[in-house]
C-alpha cells in the first residue's frame, strides 16, 4: 500500500472518530432551542390579536397621590442618568418618565436581546423625588409613563435627549442644537369632528439593544384605542437632521370617519401676519411653527402661514401621492421673538416624507383659537380618501425629519419669508372692507436676479377680487415684495394664492392664505 493511500485511510479514521464523538456528545447534552427572533412581524401579530378582541384600558391604576400632583411637583421627579438602560454600554441610553400628574397611563417596556425579550422593571431608586413631592409608598409594579432616548447629539462628552415618547401617542424628536416645540403623534382619529377626537395610546415599547457603536436605534411599539390597534417600528438616526423612519400597520376594530396619518401638533399664538389687538405682549412673535409647507404629488411647493383664528378653521389640501408636508419654523432670528427664556428661534421644524404610494387624500390643517402659548392649537396630518373599515389593515411608512435649518433642501427654490396685512389707504382715508396684503419672497434664483428683471406675481383670489398688484425687490434687505389689495365677495373666507415667475417659469413656492373679512 502506498504512503498516499495510508494517509487517506488515517484521515478517514480520524474523521469517523470525531463524528462519533460529536454524536455522542450531542446525545448526552441536548441543545436548548433558540428563542424565536422578536421582529416587527411579532408586533404586527400582537396588534392584530388585540384588535380582534374588545378594547379595554390595560394600565394599572395610578395612586391618587400621584394623580393629584401639580405640574411643578411632577417636574420635581427626575430620572437618575446612572440608572439609564445601556448606561455606559452604547451610544444610546434610555431613561424613563415617572407616572403622575396628567400622565396616568402605564406603558410596558421591554428590552429585545439576541437571546430573547426581557421586561424593564420600575424601581423607585431610578428617580430623585424633590422636596415638593409628597412622600408615599410606591407600588412595585407602578411602571413607567414613557421613554426618553439619549445620544451624544450636541457634544461628545454627554448624552442629549434625541427622542421621547410621553402621553397618548405623542413623541418628539430633536435635531442638533434644537429645543422642543412641535410634536408628532402615532395617529389622529376624528380630529375636529362634532363627535370629538379619540386619542390612541402607545401601551407597549420594545427597545432593541444596539451594538456599542451603532448609530441607529430601533423601537417597536403597540398602539391601542377603542377604534383600532396598531404595530409601529421607529428607526431613529440622530444628527443635524434627526430622522425617524416610521413603519406602521393598523388594524381597525370599527369604522373610522377620519383617520389622520403622520399627525403633527404645534402652537401658534401670533406672528407678523396677526392682528396685535388681541395680545398685549412685548414680544414681536410667539409660535413654535409659523407655517404649513407641502410638496404635492405633481411637484408644486406650497406655503400656508399659520393663523390663530377667532373660530375653528379646518382646511384640507387635496392631493394624489404627496411628496411631503410639515409644520415649519422659518423665523430663526432672536429679534423675531426677543424671548431669551422660550427661545422660539430654536424650535425645530418637522418634515414628513411619505415612503411608498399614499394614494388620494389631502393634508388637513386644523387651527384652533387660543389665548395662551401653553396650549397646542395647530394640527396637520394626511387624510386618505379610502374609507377605514373593520378588519381591513392599513399599512403606511414615512420619514420624519427634525431640523433647525435646511436652506438647500426644503423647498429648493424661492420661499415666503414674511406675510403681513394692513389697511388699504386712499390718501389719508382707510377703505372699509378691503385689506392690503404684503408677501415677501427670497431664496433660490430670486437672490441672483437684478431689480430690473420683470419678475411677475401670479395672484388669485377665490371668493374675492384683487387689484393694484405690485412686485419690487427691496434694496434694504434684498427680498422680493408683492403687494396686493383684496376685496371680499361676501362675508365668507377668501382663499388667496400667489407665486413669482419670470417669463412663465416659476421662481418660488406658492403662497396660500385664508382671509376672513370679518377678521375672524
């Protein structure tokens, strides 16, 4: 027998010995079955199962002493950063909100690990209770009111809040160097309807443990309400523009008259377009957002300055497969507000970019009368034309961008920088019933055009008539100003539109406004 064949026989014998040993070892030590992976499909199944059963509130009762906390007392309960989930182990850390005051519902929180899912349990030692907080015995199963994700957003040495979920289905995301203002919600149901709004709640959160240097965090959530249940996935990417990719599948229990997708909520008390006789205030403007911005399915950019009306206003901008919409804060100078405490110039803008086909529907804007800046009085969301019927799942996905400034992205051309109103004068006499409208445009190609260029304002009024339209570039600040006089056709609102063009080519977004002759 040759040495080659002897070597082959020896190798075969060794392989047989190892195989026999492995089989015997397996027989002696059975392998533990691996836990099934927890994914978005898991949450979908849980939401679908929940929607198949009657709705009931799943939260444990809140002790009366916590329910009666004032806002100041509740603010005196502070989470200890050292108790954060993943503290010192990841780029992300998660803190938790205590239950109390208006935040009475308990949310269940879980951590998703490669080995399975474990609950994150409440401990009173996670919190500092200030002197104003009454001393009471806290139940071991009290649970949390919400979650707050922290990340080295503004400085490498610390962790800043980048997204927080607290109250119903509300959540707030922050881009770099921004402060809180506008909010997002998981869903809006029957907003501004005679029957009254229904507020769904996030009842459960699953936090997927990130790798030490991972820069995207995945959060799953389960939403529930009398009308429906839903599964949500949030992929959070912090940065100068913090992006949150939202994927949701909703399972209706019953018919819903109006479903608001990707809802945003903000505050507008007054701005440069507001009559100041309602507010005796030293500040020039007070708002978290000053306009609704949209990019339609056809590619047209729209800008609708916000109002604080005397009566409820609900407007829907119909569209087919919208490209985006958002509540935007454009006034970014301190001199716009003169308020060093509130710092409205640092309030973020939120832009919603639909992912996939959203079909026919409209962006609905709700403006609610308000006398105080502590109240959110602005809502914006997408309302699909398709009806919401029981047991017919609705799936949608979008990208939410939270930012301070985005001059080169939204919109790409000229934009409205100010809207003002005044009296129409004939000599020294004001003309009753008419209004002078001044609209300032800047940005895009407008900034490079000489004042002698024949820039034209395309202006229209539905429900009224326009006259004395002028366009000029102001030498003082370089903006292009349109002035127009408006006469109402009746006491009903007048819908105004205006954009700038040069030789038939649009240079700016389209300004939209609803003017009510009575001043309402």
